[in-house]
């Protein structure tokens, strides 16, 4: 099988279609941006897994990767199903983790161990992915269960990062904002 088809050389790509008439769209379309954002997060979760030796964490992340492939396929035009309960599963685990971790009273700075820092970065990539999918939803309605899932996913990755810090005994660095006094000299 040849990996290149040359069909996209003019800036278009094909969407999944069961009809004989093929659907081509610009590679700069909202839909392709959304599919690409899903792919980017999925790839980055692979980076997290490559650093992690935690089998339970890796199993969770592999499950998310499978879900992201399904979401990308749906955004690309497939008729696959995506079950609403996947976001509820996140909520249940988030609630359990919140009960077992030190309570947050401030924002925390992303960082910590390699795995924790990568999980924090994956969370920010998930937020960007969500914004791109929401932009697509404003033009072409997306299944609501996908919107709920991608919203919960970044929260879930944040809690996984916190759990990882806790397991490794890595102190979370808190951020305490300070008011900046504005004087005539530093006004622009």
C-alpha cells in the first residue's frame, strides 16, 4: 500500500462518505482543523504513555486514544456511534480523585515530574482541541455527547496530572496572583 495518494496536492482532502460521490473539502476547513486537533491530542497522549511506567495510567490513556480516534472519524464523516456515558465515567473518576487529593485553594503551575508535566500539556492541547471543535459546531452541528466528552477530557487530564504528582510525592507549585499597582509612570 502506498501511503501517498497525491489527491491532496491542491489543498483538498476527502471526507468519509458511503455514497459513490466523494466529498472533498479544503484542508483549511473548520472540519479538517477539528480532525487535526483531535489527532494532535491523540499523538501527544502517545508521548505521555512513552514516558509513563504506570500501567493503570497508560490503560486509561489508551482508552482515551481509542475514543479520540472514534471522534476524529465521526468529525471526518463516519457514522460511528459515541456513547454519552463516556463523559460520566470521567466525572465519576474526577469525583473520586477530588476526594483523595489535597483540596485546591489556588491555581497550580503546570510542571512536576516528566509524566505530570506532559499530562498538564496534554490538558492544554485538549482545551485547544475543544475550542476548535466548538468552532466547527457553530457552523455544522456536532453530536452533543462529543462536546460534553471533550469538555470533561481536559478536566480529567488535569486530575490525572494532580494524581500523578501525589503518587510521586511531587509538591504542586501554587500560584498566588498579586495586584499590580499602576502609576502614571508605567501607564501606556
